[in-house]
């Protein structure tokens, strides 16, 4: 019986192609916008997560706030502090040190380009290896020996030299007011997506140099970076590090401000999640509008087919049979709209992702919820017209002109 | 002979607020299995009201009505649907075929609601259309058929569930005289095969095709007599 009704519904949808399509359009627009918006949010979240993954999620930075705004040595860190902390925490911290980066004008020939140089410390586990295309990455020996080496990102290499493979060439720059000449020993692939660039206002790092050439030995630093081993309870370890620093620097615990990549990531993540939920909910309103469209057309259809209802009832259709016939028709219209909308939404996101150069995330759960929701809208708004149809008196209905 | 329809003291009042119309007054009649009956009367005589009650589409009446031994007044709406489906084969004046649905599908409808299997009812619908002489036109849509052909599809549909009675409401009302005779001949043939046929009509010559004529006037039976065939 359900199968018969399904066939009937398909028949009646086909019989009124244009009308059915226009009715579906409401659902198509609603579903596709919900899917597009929620998937866009999910995609951004995955891009952010991926970006942090590159840095290592165990990375955290700490600085000492001064309540009276007076900063002395006890608010700043030295290399000794870093070494002391690392020793005290044992193997739980894989890295303690400073992150140094500077923007410098880089010259090669007559071309000048502003590049952000990031200092790499020895044993640079806080940074996942970038994808080396030519040459090699900096190693501990280069850093300890303060070699004037640089590893460029491919885009910067093209900007400066007009080609990607620039291993063996030199660039001129100024570091700490001293002219330096740096030898390019490697080129890494620029993996920054256009979306990330948009969000960051630029690349994360254009070039890596040994940290030792960026920092002088006994300089005080604002903030200390440390990297926690991945298998740790990071929240707990972080508070122990903070407590240790407070004791070491003789400071109040609340003045030690510590931000971990994971915290930052989860706060951005939750912000993006709530943003896409809110916008998605607004888009969902259009689904209700689509549902009203379905109800409207079903009411027209019920009136138009009054005689058919009368015939069917005379021939033995029960109230439930008529009801199911019209309910299935409404649900089929909205489910078909939902399906088309889903495909449209996914393709919009996919095309958008291709343009921005981001791997798109479309969660099956989102699609499932959207289609289920559209069928429910169809059932919900189809209920009243179906009831109206089922309640018709056969004698009256047969006489309807 | 089994008593297929038994009506006693049937009363039906249409209450339109200001005036009450007594459509049927103390109607008592019984029809045996295998009878061929015409119910006659001018419009407003109550024959349509009786037809709706006989067809189990109207249960708002006083009195008793037994169809094949089943009391109709006590039945729920879904039970009435089932009784209509199994016991009654309707033939209407306006054919009442479902538009844009093939002759075959139209004939299948009562069997669908009766819960018959798809292959089985397809075979039966084909056989029935064959029987009414439309074996060549099973896939035609109603708008591709003439009036007489439409009515023959309707008769095939009425026979679908082997009903206890065939109830025809002005079956020739929309047909020319040639088609009318064709249809009446068909009813005669069905009756000869043992079917109980009830024809509601206002045309004397149509009524004369049957074997018994019950005449209505102002909601009452005025005469009930056997048809004497000449020759």
C-alpha cells in the first residue's frame, strides 16, 4: 500500500512538473543554504585546526603581567630561565625557549621584498617540518654554530628571484641593525591556503633562520614558549609550569599569563561553531517558508482533486489511505527538494572550496539532518491538507465540479 | 434465495436549518440475490438519497438496512469503506474515472484498496477489460475513450472485487441511445450470469430493460412491480 502511494505521489508530481518544481524551490533554497553555511563553518574550523596542527598543539606561550605596568627584569625571561624550567620539568616539556620573528627587508639584486623571518631554536620540535621542495631544512648544527642560513618559502622565493629553486643563492638583509648576508639552503612549499591568508592577513612564516642569529645571548624576552609532550595531560602540565614560573620569578600566580595553542584553537573553534549555528538557524527559517509553500500547493491539489478523493472513497479507500496518499505526496516533494538542495549546497561549497583552495568538509550528519528535516517539514505542513482530504464526504466529493 | 438487501422503516431527513426536508419516509424494501431492479423517480423523489444509503456512503438515517446480512447503521467509517470495497460495485452517471490514469489502473483501484497482490490484480483487471470488450484499450487514458467505452471501464471496475450488488446511478444519463442500449445489454448479460444489479434511473425505457421497477415519489415507494416482457 505504501509502495502504491509512493507511485501515486511520483505520478502526481510528474503530472504537474512546473508546479512541483516551484514548490520544491523553497526547500531547495532552504536546504542548500543551510548545508552551504554549516559546511562553510565546518571547513573553516578544519582549516584552523589544520593550521594549529602544523605548529603542534602542545605549544604554549607564557608572559608575566605587571599589575602596576612597571616592567623590570623579574617580569622578563632570560635564556637561563628557559633552561632552568626545562630541567625542572624533565621530559614533559620537549622544548623551552623563545620564538623570535622579525619583519625585515630582504634584497637580492635590485629587488627588495619585506619578509617575516622566524627564528628556529635547536631541536625545533615545536614546529612540524615544513614540506621541503629543494635543499634541506635547518638542523641543530646550523643553529648552534650560528650559521647565516635561510630556508625560504616557495612563494617568497618566486617573489624575490622569479623562480622556486633558489638553493645556493644569497639574500641581503638587516638583522638587529646589522647587515647580514644569508645563504639559501632550502625552499619549502607554501601550504598556506588562501582562506588562511585572508584570516591572518598574510603568511605565517616566509622564511626560517637560526634563532641564534636573531637573538643575542643575554637579551631579556617578553615571553617564553614551551612545548608539551603530546601524551601529557596538557591542562594539568600547563598549570604546573605556571606555578613553577611564579616561584622561579617570585611573582603572584595570577600575573603569569599562559596561552596554549590548544586553548586558542578551541576558543576559535567554539566561536566558529556558534557562528555557523546561528547563521544556520537563520537559514533554517527559509525551510519553514518552503514548508508553507508546500502546504499551500497541497491545499490547492486537495481541492482540485476533490472528485478523485470521492471516487477513491466510494471504491473503498479508508480515511487513512487518502491521508497517506497526500502525506506521501507532500513528503516526496519536500524530500526531493531536500535532495536537490543538498546536492546544490554541497556543490556550492565544493566550488567555493576549489576557488579558495581549501579541502571542503561536508559532514554526513549535516546532510542527514537537512534531508530528514525537509521530509519532516513536508510531513508537518502536509498534515493539514491531508487531513482535509481524508475528511471529505464521499457523496459531496463525487458531486464536486 | 438469499435476501441481499433488506430495508425496514427507512427515514432520512435533511435538516437545512430553517426547513426540514423529509427525503425518505418509511421506506421498506427487500431485494433478493440475482435480481435486476430499477429504482425510478423524478429528481427530488428521494432515489438519489436511497442510492447513497444503499451504497453505504451515507449512514445518517433512521431505520434498518441490512446488506448481505450486515447492519449498516452501526458501522464505523473505515468499516463502511471496507463494505463498499467488497460488497458494492458502483457505476456512476458521470463515469467517475480517475483522470490521466489508464483504464487498467482505474480498474485496479478497488483491488488495491482490497489488498490484492500487484500481479494478481493486473491479470484480473486485464480479464475484466477483456470481458467488457476493451481488451485492446487497456492502456488508454479516460480522455482517449468515448462515453460508452468509459462506462464500460467503470463497469469493469465495479466488477473488480466480485461485489454482492452492482449499483448503477443513472448509468446511461451521459450517453447517446446507442451506447445506452449497449450498457443496458451488458447489465442484462451480467444479471443472466447471476449478478444482482440495481439501476437508478428516471428514464422509462431504461427501466423497462430490468425485471422489476420500484417507483419513488416524494420520498415514498408508490409502486413495486415486475416487468412484463412483451413478445
